[in-house]
C-alpha cells in the first residue's frame, strides 16, 4: 500500500512544484500528519471500545449472576420451603429467616447507638485535631479493613470461650455489631458533616445547649444519611457467614423466647446466609439452595433500593437548604 | 451545677464512651488473637510455622507456607481479573456514560457490592467450576475459579473508589487537554487517569484487602488442598479457608495453629491498611 501511495503522490505533485523543495517538505508533513491523525483516531476508537467493554462486562456479570440465580431458584420457592419447622427433608428456610431478622435487629440495636454516638462526638463535640479523635479514626479504619473471618475468630475466642456464652445468638450479634460499627460510624459522620453550620448557629442562637442543638437541629436533617448507613450495615448482617459459623453456630431452630425468656438469647442459631452455606456444602438439595439464594438476593436488592432511596432523599434535603 | 449542665455532662460522657468503644474493640481483637495465636507459633517455631510447606495436623506438623502462597496467588489473580475491568468501568461511569446510563449502572454496581459472598460462592460452584472442568484440565475446583470469582467480587470496590478519584479531578485538566487539541479519549487516558492515579491505587489496595480476607466464596470454589499449586488449574487453600475448614473440630495445638493463621492474616491486613493510608495521604498532599 504505502510505496504505491508515495509514487502516486510524487507523480501528482511533480509537475506542480518540480523545483520548490519547501512545498515538497510541507506536503510530506501533511501526509505524515494525516497518517498520525488516522492512527490517533484508531487508538481513540480502540480506547473508547475498551471503556465500553469494561462497562459491558460489569453489567453482563451482574445481570448473569442475578438472572441465573432467579431462573434456577424461583420455581423451587415452594410452601414447604417456608414451613415453620426445619427438617432435613423440607430444608425449610423459615427458621433461618426469622433468625436472620433477630440477629440483624440485635446487632443493629447494639451497633447503631454506639456508632451514632461516636459520630456525634467526633463531629459535634471533639476539639479539632485532638489526639483522641486521631486514635478513634485510625481504629475505625482498622476495623473497616478487618475481614469477617477475623471477627469470627475473635468472637469465638472472646464471646464464646472467654465469656462462656457458647455458640449463641448473643455472641453472633455482638460479633456482627463490632463488624458493622465502622459502617454506621462513617456514614453518620458524613451525614452530620453535610448538615450546614447555620442549623447549629440557629440552635445556639435560640439559647439551646449543645445537646439540644444536636438532637433538635442537626440530627433530624441527617436522618436519611444515617438510615442509609444503617441499611448498609443491615445488608452486611444479612449476608454474613464467616463471622457467624463459629460464634452463632448452625442450629436451624428459632430460639424459644416463650419458654426460656431472655436465656433464649444464648441459643445457637443459623441465619439465612449460614443456612445457604450449609446447604451448598452438603450439596444434597441444589434446587432448594437456589431458592434460598433467591430469598437472600431479594432481601439484599430490597435493602439496596431502600439505601438508594435514603441517599436520594438526603441529597434532595440538602439542596433545599 | 445546675440541672441542664449535668445533662450536658452526662451526654458528653456517653458520646466519648461510644467513641472509645472502637478503640476497645481493636484492642480486644489484638489481645485475644495474639494471646491465643502467639503461644502456638512459639511452640511450633516461627520459621517452621511460616515457611514449613507441610500442613498435617494429625502428625502435629503445622507449616502454613502453602496457605500464604495460596492467598497471595488468589489475590493476585483477582487483581488481574478485576482491576482492568473495574478501572475501565469506572472511567466509563465517570467520563463516558450519559446521565441516564450512569443512573442505571451505578445502583447496579452497588447491588454487586451487596450480593452476599455465599451467593457468589454458590454461583461459582454451579457455573464457573463446571465450566472450567469441561473446558480445561483438572476438576474445576481451582486457583483459576477462585481468581475469576474474586475478580468479580472486588469489581464494585475498585469501581466505586476509582470513580470517585476520577470525578475529583478538576475540570480544568480536561479542558486544558482539549484546548491542546487532544480528543476526548486522549484527554481522559493521558490527563485525567494519570491525575487520579493515587485514588485508583487506593481502590486497588482496598480490593486486595477484600480479596485476601474473603472466605466463604473462596472455600466453595478453590478445592482447598493445602499444597502449593503448580498451575492455575490446581486446587489451592487460602489462609482464610484454612481457618474455617478445620476450626470446627480442632483442639489444643491444632486450634492454636489455626488462630495463629488468623494472626498472620491479621498482620497482612494491617500492612495493607497502612499502605492504603500512605497512598491516600500522598494523594491528599498533592
């Protein structure tokens, strides 16, 4: 291709400028430039298609995972799967589902007050750049990076063994509470920081103390953001396995609060995610495992929608200010 | 002291106490892990424990070198799979996608982050593993399966962090590149991406942390043989898998050795967190 092109060019330009070498050089430059422009255009198109490919793969993976689980699982969502009593025949997920709700509620009840409280301290009370604040931030970041299996190990060594709680709902919930604490803390912190200072000044200006200002002026407008964090934490509780198998165990029964009262908190329980892990590793009830995965997925999707909704509300609320 | 002052004082004390709980938690985690793990390491011997290539609890031989290598291989594989895709997707979301497409894809990425790891693991078990078994050597439960699955699992982490880094690049960088005659793609890849490098690296490090700590999904697809894999089609056991697989029935020194595996993992994670902070700080200083 290129020798021919050169000849054509020389043949074309030869009569026009046989002697003027400047023109020839200009023309050569022009050719080189068009070529460069062409390669640039090709490179750009290539880069663009790579970027689109990356987005496409991500979308495809998501749709494929969700679609595959739904298609294989939905037909097996039978009433017996939701029976109140678990047997090794019906592998009912109902006890596990109830346990999941209990476990999540309990761990959030522990983590949310602590998380919100410490965020309030960090944002509203702490003097800037204090040593204590720095340590709290470092430890929070450390907590956030610790994998769930380490939490599981710790829970086993501390709550189960050292405190003699045995494998129990309570030990699992405490472990999860520590695990989601940084999530609640961080989102609450961000939500509080986003509240305009005018709110605080307004509160102080009306003669309210710090406590009243925080609870009456600052917290209400930070609620959607805090809720977003709580939902995120809830999602982690629902999906957690590694932190629970050695702290809460895998007994597929709802703790009997009616007969045992508060002591039922120290019964071993199996949450839905743990239930699914047990089913999947036994490999005997593949269809029911798919169905259990569907229930888990639906819960997670619903929580995600809620969190997105809360985030939207938060940003809208701040725009109104 | 008047009544409101007491209330304020109590409230402040409560808030300080709440903030202190995370410090107490980290301290407790360290104390309990180290107190239970370090004696076992001392009894086995640190070099034998870290660099021993044989793990045979029945004979009281505890070398976790294959598991350390396993964790590193699996994490490396996840990076190879996840980082290019995630980065490209982040660039798409930040600089290419129209508002409508981004509005759909962004929640999708968040959903990907929300899917529990057992569901990922099960998906890998019923789809990725049989696919590898049918088309490649080995029985499918392999390093490759774990790497692909983990690569998918760290996608949302990398996308989210990289995207916020890309979004934070000042508009004038892009405009300057355009004014110099670069087209859109060139401006993005030669100016914006380099400007966001430290943020992107932070995302990668975060992804490494997630991958190395992932447990349930890896157990379900990796085969879990405590041997150093010779090819990507061999099975592999990570440190996390080692703990979960044997903790249920371990006693005495075996149990101590498993907790010590957790200690090694914990040290890895601490190093990664420190690296993450260094990168973040350097990014902020710029």
